[in-house]
C-alpha cells in the first residue's frame, strides 16, 4: 500500500498539474468555444434559479473550479511557484458570498478570469506540451461503475496518480521545457531528467488481490469463464491494483478460457504463477513439428501457418536429430528470436543496410543488430516500396510472422530472447507515444528534438510576452548557433531516403520552420513511418490472441512475461532452488565446486549454461524458483574414468549429469592442511607458516574449480546446435 507521505506528495503533484496545465490543456479549441457558448446560454436562461457568487479574499471564484484549485491558483500568481505547501493546510481562508446577478457579461468574464494576467502564458504552454498525454487523465472510468459514489472518485484519483507515476519522466521533461521557455533555465543540458519512479507494487491492494484469487478459484469462473462484473471492470480500468501473478492468472482465463487452465487449479493461489508457464496448457492437444536448422524463419512460417490459429501446444524436433520435447522447442523459439535480429532485414532502427555509412558500428561481427536500448521498428517512407533491394512487402510479412510467434509464445508459455524496446511494448499495448519516448530507443535523436522543442517554446514565450522586458539572452540562437548553420534538410535523421515533406524537399531548416521539422520527424519516427509494420505485427498477434487482453500489463511486465527474467540468478538462489539427486547432496564436493563455478560465471556464460541445460538462455518470470521442471543435478555414471568424461544434460527435464571428477588426493591434502591450520592457530604458530598453508589450500581448491569450469564450458560449447543422445 502507498505510505501516507507518498500519497500526499502524489496528490499535491496531481493538483499542481491540474492547475498549471489548466482545464484548457484537456480540451481543444472547439471545446473551449463550446464551453463559452454553454456559459452564455446558462446565463441568459430565464429558468435558472438565483445563485450565490463566492469570493475568496475579495476575488470572485470560478464556478467550474474547486476551492482547492482556486487557492492553488492564487498562490501561483503571487509566488510564481508553489513554496511552503504545508501552509496550505494551516492557513485560514475567508470566503464571502452574495446573491448573483447573472448577466452574460459577468458570466463570460467569470469564464475568462483564469485566462487573464500572468497565468495565460502558462496555460497556452500547458496546452501545447500536454496534448499528447492529457487524454489519459480525462478518460473516464467504465460507464458501468457508479461514479456518484465516493468509490468512483477514489478510483479516478488513484488511476490518475498511477498514470502520473508512469509518466513522471514526461511530466518533468515538459516542465523543464516550460522553465527553459520562461528563462528560469538557461542551459539546455538541464533538460535531462533522471527521476526514480515508485514501484508498481506500491499500488497493489493485497485485499483486492486476495478477493480476485478467491473468485478465480470458483468452479463457475473456471468452467463457464464468468467472473463477477467488478473483476472485469477493475481489470479494465485499474489493473495495477492487483499483483502481477493475479493478473497473469486472470489473463489466462480471459484470453484462453477453460481449456488453457491447469488441472490443479484448486491450489492455484498457492503456486508461483511464473512456474506454470511451461505446463499451463496441460489439457490442450500437442502437435509435433519438424524444423530445419538451416531455414529457421521458413520453418517458423510453416509452423505458424499450420497452428497459429489453433489451440494446440507445439513441440519442435529437428530433422536428423533424436531430441524432442521441451528443450528443442525452447531452443527453436530462441533461434527464431535471433533470426529476427539479423542485420539486413530492414525491420529495426540501426539497420542501415550495406550502402549506408556506419553499418559496421551498428552491427556485431556475427551480423546481428546490437542495441543497448532495445529494438524499435525502422521507419519506412509511405512513398517507398523498395530501398536498396529490400521490399517493404517482405518487411510487412516478417512483422506479421513475428506477431504470430509472439502470440504463440505467450499462449504456450515459451520464453523468447529478443530485446524489444519499452516504446515498442507501449505500442503493442495500444499506448500513444510522444516526443519524450524517442529518448528510450534513440537517446541522441530524442535529446536533440527535446532541445529543439524547448528552443521553439522559448521563442513562442518571447512572442507572447512581447510587451514585457525580455532578457536578450533568451532570444539568442540554439546553443549560440543559428539554426540555418546546422545545415539540416527535410529528411529523416539517419534515413536520407525518407523525405519528410515533398513541399519542403529543397528547403533547409531555419527558425521559421523548425517547429514543423520537429513535428514531421516525430510523426515519421513514431507514427507514419512505422504504422504499416505495427499494423502487420498486431494482425499476426491477433491470429493467436487478442491484444486487448494484454492491456492488464505494463510494458515492463509484458517484457517479463514474454522474455522472462533479465538477470539469470543470484548466488544465494543456487542452493535454495536447485535439486540434488542420484548420488549427490548439497554437501557433496563436486556440488560445492559447481556452485562456486556458477556463481563466478559472467552474464554471457550464465546465458550459455541456461541454454545448455534448459534450451533457452533466459529463465521464466520468477527466476530459478519458477523453473519447471526444477533444475536437478545428478551424478553421472561413467564406464571409463570420470576425469575423461564431460557433463551432459536432459533439457526436457532440466537435468544436469555431472561426473564425479577425481579430487580424492587433492581434497585429502586440503583436509589435512585445514586440520594443521586449526592446530597452528591455536598454538600461535609462526605467522608465515599459517599464511603459506592458507595460500596453498586456496591454490588447490582453485585448481579443482578451474578444471571443472573448463570441462563445463567445453561441454556447453560442444553441445550447442544439436540434440543427440549423451
């Protein structure tokens, strides 16, 4: 639950947002005119009863605002910004009243009060910068919810607070742009925003989550697929009130129905939901598919053509290989993920194809795209169907196939290994992107566009305040440089073949058309240039599942759901979530050495180990604890000497067979030296003898562990790319 102090801060921030942006930020110009007309009509109507006019400290209050908003607005006018907000609750405010004389002039003046004086500039700026996200705040709750009750008001408030928490970076960025426009910030470097957000867990209501769990355990809900109305309403409008695990279970019921529910649903709430991913379709029929390692994407397309729209669980096996089941299936989804990341497909940003400069810097030596910020669709001009031999129709087909792969992976509980950007997940969830989102997948372009936007805002502010004294530094160029000197044309940065506007084809960007240039770049990057690809992806996804069911998740949760955990494991988890059997216990010497080796693995080595044992380089949501079947390490029986043998695996059972490598002599020596150490330390023996013995033990232990690590890494390397008998 939210702490009281955090809740108060969010409420205050929400109120401050409403007042600074103004109601005009939430409405278009046509709505403003409509409101004026309504105000005139209400004032001229003879049937309107007498009203009271309220005054706060002698100034007339606006009928459309609350007293709290009026107090905040007056403090802003007098103090320029909110300071000493704690005094809001301790001061006394004198409110007087008298009978209203409703004339059209006074009513219209009442409406325009908030648009007069110093606040008008802020409201114009507020309308300009908040358009892209204001719709989220004014969107009403479900029509079936009782908004007349206090519950509706509370839900509406909490929902807006949660939205503000997710959009903290956007809100603060817009505020910084306004501050730069008004001259409060002179350095464009101060536009950078790094503000931590509250964890989504802070918004989870444990009692509502428990109640939902109880409802999903009801037999009627399982077999009929009918949950109480309040469940669907809250999941639609306030899904953040429920835990991720509860929403995953709800998603399964809503998206796949009873045929996809586990047989042991009676104990549903006692099981880690993440651990159910690999068996969550236990009642569905299973179909085997023969894939070719030489043509992974072609095999994936054939598999989706056969089974994408059918509720069946697909098990993959490879031609000329004996392996089948869970391991080969997970590896197939991993290989498909990697195929979609190859350079030259024309699907993702940074894939500039061979004729453009900078290709080698964007790609690894293996020919795969490298992106630290995640993959985002490459913009294609609506007027171009072919670029350097790449056909847009082929790109369209690949996005359609990718959508089907993603949908089937979610349906069957498979883990993908493809790093989509957060912005792409937002598009999948049907969320609108704005200028601030560009920084999440292209930091340099996003930063420049934000600075350009702030520069344009400053020029507009100067024009609005032309009758005031303006500091000459506020009208200087962009970073002391004229826009014309930047030599920008109307093509999309990084994509010279993408002409932003035919009418500006031969024009250069200058002060007068900079705002148009920003708008065109943002539109090409987030909307027009990627709309076809996004539509194809969603079309493929809808062949398997409806994307509306995914809206109960955030973009971070959708990434976790699809790609599993980003961190492989913590050292403390190894003993807790690994099973030792058939000759090994947690205290066995080979096990102790193995756990030490695993804890020292770097990120890439951990991924390779996971793929070797499970078939996928990522763990499902929940980490090692959610792995199903549980990772098990057993003693490998060798006909010859164990030292010459290599570790082997059974990926379908997450089984690691570890030979008992010969350490008898060495560990006998180590044990004896440890006894000597105890004796020497108790007798205060010479310090150099103690240090020598301890160093010798460390070297012996390190030698054994290094040998085990060498054997394990060799087995991992040799075991990649095929499934054969041990």
